């Protein structure tokens, strides 16, 4: 069922309470997630297995980046994924506190340790795939990284302070994130990356790992760096939840599904095998 009565325009708002939306979400396979609704009246989605194992979400303050990350993470949790929230802002995704299968990290030392641990898990999953042929019997593991550009700079400064003489110069946490970006697809590990990319210590090829880029209120310069294949850059909107979802050479004007904190927590906790 489509929820946009006027299929020529993007809807002004998209809520879980809209007619047919809850049922549509419940019917979606675990390999997919809904971002929102486009101007053609059709859902704008992600397929984690075949299209985009990782998603980059970038917007100016108040442009809906945290909302988009919340919408995606809640759907992954609904289907049984484990999620590690790395939130150096400390308050961006508090809806996830107390939910089973969520690890919430706020301090930079804890975030560092979590990323290093995730690299170990990646290696374990790759070994599992070598032995069994794939990781399909393992739960998806999602890393939600808030204000990633700021957090990665903090991780670099933290490592400069604590590393010993024989330690590598590059932060092992930053190295771990690079490995997750490059090898995560095969291991059913997904990065939800919130923030700028070009100002981080990640490698120059990191952008290529994001097949889906969600851009809200960004400058033309940011657009040209994160979605250079779309030229000219479309005009940004001030409407809450209004973004462009860039997939390949197409930028879909999209109204993001706006879940409240309570709705996100309830949807995440009510797994697909249980009551919705």
C-alpha cells in the first residue's frame, strides 16, 4: 500500500501511524529497511545484502541525521540484529538504552575499545564464513556511529595520548572501522555512519563503501564531496525529515520515516518473531 495520495510530490510528513505503514514495515524482509517515501509514491528502501551494507547520513544540525539513523537502527533491531551505538554526544540515541542486543558507548575510551573488539568479531565471522561458506546463521551486527567526523578525531587524539613507544601510530580503532567498512558485507556487519567523511582519518577509498548516502541540509561543497556523481546538487529543504537518498546515479527526494523515541524503542524491542 502507498501512503502518498499526491504521487507527484514528496509527502509533508511520514509517521508510523500513517495508514498502512506499520503493516508495510512488518511485511518487509530482514534484508531490507525503509528510509522513507519518495515523490513517486513509492517507498525508498535499502537492501543490506545486495545493495548497501553501509549507509552514510549527513546533514547540518537539525536536519534529521540522528532521526534517519534511529529509523534504520530500529528496523535492524526489529529483525534481531545486535547494535553497537557509538555516541560521543552522549544523548543522540538514548531511545536504545535498555533494549536487548544494544551496547551503548559514550566515553571515547569505551568507543575505542568497542571498535577494537568489533575488529576481533569481524575476524571471527570471516573465519566462520571460511568454515561454513557464509555468515547467514549469525545475527546481523550494526554499528551506529554518531557525529562520526568528531568521534574519529577524538579517537585519534586519544590514541596519541595513550599509545606506547612500540605501538602503531594510527589508532587501532580507526583501523578497525576501515576494516569493517571494507569487509563488513561478507560478515553481516553494517555501519550507519552519521556525519562528514572527508574530514576524518579514514582512507581515501572509504566513500566507495557507502552505496547509499542520505543528504539533508548540506552545502554544495559537501554535496560535491559525498555525491559527486549528482551534478548539479539539488536544493536542500528546511522541512524536518526531508532528504535526498543517493543510490548510484540517482538522488531520490525522500521524506524520512519519523519515529519518536518511544516508537523506535517499541519497534526495536518487538522483534519480527513476536508481537508488533
